[in-house]
C-alpha cells in the first residue's frame, strides 16, 4: 500500500496543500507546533477510524472555517485508487468516485499503522488502551469484528441496566440468564479472535523487540482474562454467573472481554512498573510494527507506517532497527531535526513550517 498524493483544504493549521510522496521513507521535519502531526493525522483519517489523537470532527477543521476536505491517491490491491473525505456537518467519504458514504467504507481499503507519543499509554496506563489497540488492529484485518464488538457492547449495556434494577426488583433475576447467554456467545467469539490474532502478533513483536535490544532483553506478551478457560463461551458464562453477586453490588459487569488485558513483561517483570522510558517506547514500537507485519501477512498489503516523534529517547541501534524494518514499506516519520534520520535512511524530505509543507531540506545539517 502506497500513498502517492495528498491534497488538503481547511484541515487543522495546514495551509491548502497538494503533495506527492516517495514510496519509501518520507521525513517530515520542523519545529514544534508547525503541523507535522496534523499531516500524519490527515493521512490516518483515510483508514476510516477516528483521529489517533481522539479529536472530534470539528477540531479537525481549521479555526474560523466550516469544513475541511482531503483527497488521497494511493496504490492498493494492485491498482491506483482515490479516496476523498469531507469533514463539516458530519464526515463523509467517496471511494473511487462512489459516494458520499459513511467513512466506514474506507475500513480495510486504506490501511495504516500509527505510532504517536500518546500511545506510550499502551504500556504505562491501564488495560483499556491495550484492549483498544488489540481491537483496532483486528478491525483492520477483519472489518466484521467491529460489528461483533458492537453486539457485545449492546448486550453488556442491557445486563448493566438490569443489574441496577435487580437490586430493587429481585423478580428480574431470571432475565439476567438471557443476556448472560448472549454475552457469553459474543464474548466467546471476541476472545477466540483476539487469541488467534495474538498468536501471530506476540512472536513477531517479541522478535522485533529482541532485534532492537540486541537480544539483551526479552519481551513476553500474553492475554489475560478472569474468565480464562476453554471453550471461551462456557468459561465466560460460568464467570458471569459466579460474579452476579459482586456485579449487582457494583452495578456493572466485572468480567468478560471488556475487562481483559494484555500482559507485557520485560525479562519476566511488568514493563509498566519496571521498564525505562526507552524500553517502554520500544515495546510500543514493536507492537505497532508487528501489527503492520500481521496485517501484511493476512491481507497481502503492507500498511503505511505513520511514526510521530519516534526517535526521541531511543539509542542508535533501536532507531536503526525501526527505520530498517519500516523501510520495507512506505513510512512517514516526523522529527524536529532531520539530520539523524537522514543519516540513517534515504528518503524524501519535507519541511513543515507554520502550516506550510515544502518538499526539500532547508535546515543546515
Ligand atoms: N483546527 C485547527 N485550526 C488551526 N490550527 C490548529 C487546529 N488544530 C490544531 N492547530 C494548531 O496546529 C499546530 C500544529 O500542531 P501539530 O500537532 O501538527 O504540531 P507538530 O508540528 O507535530 O509539533 P510537535 O513537534 O510539537 O509535536 C498547533 O499549534 C495547533 O494550535
């Protein structure tokens, strides 16, 4: 998958632009707050997902403007394609001239993997971010997984409402059975798919981490569930029944895939508690690059890698591993100082300054 051209109007602080990109590494450099991340975000929007910064649609539109539009030309599935995004009163997409349609039509059509500094929360914070990482990655390879998650959360909402009512109307207790049955069925499928995905992701991420650390440190990734057991649907149903009393007291469902986690261990110890900044950053990068590899293995398409401010806090070996690995496909990497990146890899260079993007190297090395 390769981005050949991107045009934008009214997007964030970026002045209207029309840019062609190289097939390998594209380096976007400039001082802080010039628009580098905004450009990555513009590309990311074509995956059909929400902004990787969690921005609302209105925040993507330039101050004082009412709408923004982006046009992407890319090569995928062996042919040239074009996608357009209109952001204004809602968000709509056109794919190869067909539309306007909901942006979900872009799911699985244009694939990208993004690393942004905020993603360090994947290691540093609670399980929610790790579940989101896993679920988003799976949605890119199996778009139907998104509707399975939707059904699961719909049933979860129903059970949670009922848990609150049961505390006052005990005759409703039997009604819990039906929602627990549905939750176990959808939840069982979710857990099985997550496990199948992890069987591919975990060894790839561990190998990449090993390469980054010169095989001095070992990364171990495992799925962690309170309802662990085989088969999943039976173990979830059992766990839900066992936790009924606690759940009624809490007023929400305390077991199931919406509470599961990924264990990230470095040399056998939780990376969250013991990993250094550089190690934590390397873990997230290993996960992200492994996500790209798995996506390629399943769909045959190498996703575009978007790396925002990736180099800081990494020693030269780790930087080198990333750029070498990323070099297999197309990558967009942002940095303040282009010199170290330019030294490590060849590629197209773009200066981003005050929202203006210019191809070429304008800073002294
Ligand atoms: N909707 C918007 N309209 C106009 N400007 C915006 C909008 N949203 C964000 N900005 C501005 O865009 C600027 C650049 O943001 P961006 O995150 O792309 O910076 P950056 O070049 O990646 O910087 P850093 O190196 O610090 O990460 C910020 O100053 C921000 O105020």
